């Protein structure tokens, strides 16, 4: 729209001859042409001259969108309130007003707006249902962000009741159940079978739900296919060769390069990298942050690029323009990940490392970095990526800040004369089976307590009641309020022994405990998340604390708390003595090791030997894993886990032939399976 056309539009408005649709179209053209002030004037004049127009609320709503795009949040909020004053039942304005309130920190008022909007939707129409679902999603998200899980669960339950086919809602519903230690997790979903519900789990929730790496692989692949299926995900953005006479360009993409578990682990790696061999780019996609961790990473990385406000296309184009050779996904399947960026393949080599404890199950992640304990050779079939090993896969910050004065036991609410077990893992890692193992340890050690993170009043009460019902006084579970990390680290030595969870064990929490000299007892399973803690304990120099069975885990914990205190003291002394020499805290060694892996990847790329992710037959693994009742029995305890899956695949093959997948279902297995035609003849004869 030219200036003359704009003036003509103003004249038509003043004469009452410009319809709303024409005005909105003209304003949009002006905004796209960079003439936002003209667009603003068009809205203002039309609104002023159409005070009695029944569609005035639509004009105010669209005007609010323009103002929001211009960063004028106060004006946008005022326009939304005007729209609702004209039409209180206009749900889109209610949704956006709640979002505007949340952005300026008025979360409580935002939730009230959304609740009001949901309550006003009495008519049963398609639009009304969609609006109500959107309002309930917004409500649940704010409640979850503020750790009000009970309220979030109630809103999500209503969402699923309205439409059970919403994968994102099912994911969040499972996550809030896990976060509250509400057992069973799966059978409680509205209008879905257990298998249907589990098949919609977020991959990260599945890591905590069961020690079932085939399910993890199938879920991850299904998640990628559904989330990154936009049609342009496989278009290569960069096919240029990797030069041999220059530094490798390494990009780390993460939302967690801040005061976050991953940031605490990675910060010194950026400082330890050899700038003569690699050029480091940090692509940040997290919440705004200028904390100490962020500042250290910004200071150490040669390039810091904030991609928060870039679309996936824009971020991928920027990475390709930077000619990144190896792009490292430090989020994986975790919150605020940018899977769409990796789907566009902006770098010739893409790597899964550190942020997510499992396989990506994607066609565009080529490598996963682990170590020999987390992924030994005989477990590599659980991963779509090629596995490469470090001596210990986890970096650590040797410069971590510890408060000079720690708490006393009395100040922490701990008894002076009792043995203190602790576990500072998040609530979603505490399964019913892990908790019952802890209770058995407490039964065998009557002069002990268990020190846990404060999971919130409702969850604390639920766990205490569960313990009391099983003969363990709930008051022996002592909550530890969340503290700033330096103070949290300083209180670790008040504990005598850290006892881990499975299948999702301690990661950063374990390395924190080991750094502070607190022995960590763990039980390694089959999946990545279940083996990390064992890797860290071994790398810290106390491999004796890695158990092979649940019975050994319980008996060892009980013995160390009673008859074997001398051995426990020796572990503590060994941890403190080894801190400067062990693999776990050798950040320079890890930096040199990962740089060597990067060179290996580049050499393989130049030689045309890039790995191709194995994604064959994963639907079958997902269906079989989702059908197993993980709430009723720990699949990790199956003596023949592989046999369980192999038998289930063979049964499916007899009904409908399956191609070999390169894991369990090989040509040999197929040859040994009863062909479908033979099975039908046998059934006919039996009949």
C-alpha cells in the first residue's frame, strides 16, 4: 500500500466506507512493507470511527497483534482488554491476554483470565472445544512451570477428556504424574489404553518410566518422525568438504548454557578446548540469561550466537553460513530443544552428546558420544547413532563454587546420631520400585534417615504416607529445601551415603556428591540413563559401589550403614584423595579426548564413511515396549530381556512378515520363524 493509498483508506474510514476486512488487509500490507506507523494509524482511525461496529472487538484484537509485534506490550494488552470489553466470550483475546500477563510476570492473573475463558465456553462447538483445549494447555503450562503439579494435572486431564489424541498433552500428563511420584503412572490416562498412553510419552519421560532401551529407541524415532516431518527436514544446507588445513569448526547448540545442570557440567570444557585445533561456536536457544555460567561460556567460546528468536530455517541458515563442520546437540530430547534445526542438516556431521541420556532415533544424528560403561559394545544395538567412546563421557567443572560455610546437621533438620542416606535426584526419577528398595534399606537400618530433595508439600506427604503404610515411619524421610548451588554443594558432606535411583539415575547430582567426597551407591541397568551413574562412580575410582542386582544394592547399602562403616570411610577418603587425578574430574583429558573424536568424525566424513542411522523396524519395538506394563513389573529385571522382544517380534512376523532390522530380527531369526502360510495350515488342521 502506497502513501496515496494509505491516505485514500483514511478518507474512506472517515466517510464510513472502509469495511473491516479491507482495513485489516491494508494494515497487514503496510506492516510487511516496513510502514508499521501507517498500519498503527489505520487501526487507530478505524477504531475511533467505528465505536458501534459489532466487529470492533476483531479490530482491537488484530491491533493488539500488531502492537505486540512492535514490542509495545502495554498497548497490546490495552487493546486486548478493549476487545474483551466488547466481546467477553472472544476466546482468542482471552488466550492472548493471559499470555501478555504472563510475560510481564503476572502469572496468577494470567491463569485467572484463562480460567474465566474456559468457564465461559458453554456451547459445544468445534471452535469452542479447540479454544477450551488451548486455554487449559496454557493453564497447565503455567502451573507446571511454577511446580503446581496437582493443578496442572487437573487441567491436562480435562484436555485429554476433550481430545485424547493430543500427543503434547499426553506427554505433559505423564510428566506431571512422574513429577508427583503418582504411581501407577500409565493406567490413569483418560480415554486411552495403557499402551496408547505410553506410546505418546515424551522420550525423556520414558527414560524414567522403565529400563527399556528398545522402547526408548522406538519412542524417540516416533517422536522425531511426528515432530520433524515438515517436508524440508532432509534438505542438506551444506555439502562443502571439510578442509584439512584449517581448524575444525565445532558448534554446540543448547538451551542450557547457563545455571543449569548441563551448564554446570560444560562450562570448563569451553575454557579447556584447544583453540589451535578447533574453533568453537556456541548457539544458545534458552531463556534470557546473564548469570555467572553464561558469562564464563561467553568469555571462553570464540563465537556466541543467540538463536532464541530465529526460526528453525533462520537458525539452520546461520549455522550453515558459519560453515560448521560438526554440530553437537546438547539438548537432545529435552526442554527447549531445537530438533527442527538439526532436521534441516545445517552441518555435515551432527552429534548427540550430554544433554539427553539416550538415542535420538533420528535420521540426522550420526554419532552419540558415551563411554565403555554407559554403552559397551554389546549394547550398541539400542542406538540409532554410531557410538564413540571417551574415557568418561561427562565433563565437570573443577572451578565450581562452594559456599565457605555449610549447614550443620541441626540446621539442615537432620539428626546428629543417625546414619544419613541421601538422594538429591529429581522426583520424576523416583519410581515405585526405587522407593520400595529405599524402604527395604531403611527397614534393615532402623537408626537411619533418608534425605531427599523437597518435592513439594503434596508429594512429600504422599511419599511419607506410602512409607508408613509399608511399615517405615514417614518422618524418616527428611526434605532438603532447594538452595543455590554453592550452598547445596556445601551441605553434601552432611550425608553418609548417596543411594541412587533406577532406571534414571544420578548424573550431575552424582558428580556433585563424588566431588564433595560422598560415596554413591548405584545399580546399573541396560539403558543409557541407568548406566551414567555407574560410569561416574567408576571414573571417580570406587567401582566397588556399582551393583549388579537389586538384592546387592539393598544389602550393600544396609551393610555400609551398619557393619561396614570402616569400608565406607575408606571410600570417602579415596574420593577426596583421587579428586585431582581421577578420570571423572580430568577436564583437560576430556577436552583432548573429545577433540580427538571430532577429528575422527571429520576423517570419516572425508573418506565417505559417514555412519547411516539404523531406523529399521522401530514401530515393532515401540508397540512391544508400550504394551508391557512397566508400572506392574520392572522390565529391567527380566532375565531374558532380548528374548522377550524377540518372541514378540516373531509373533508379529507370523501374522505379517517383518524385514530384518539389524538388531534382534536378523535373517537367521527370520529363517527360524514359522512362515505365516505354515501357521495358517497348522491352524486349519487343528480346527
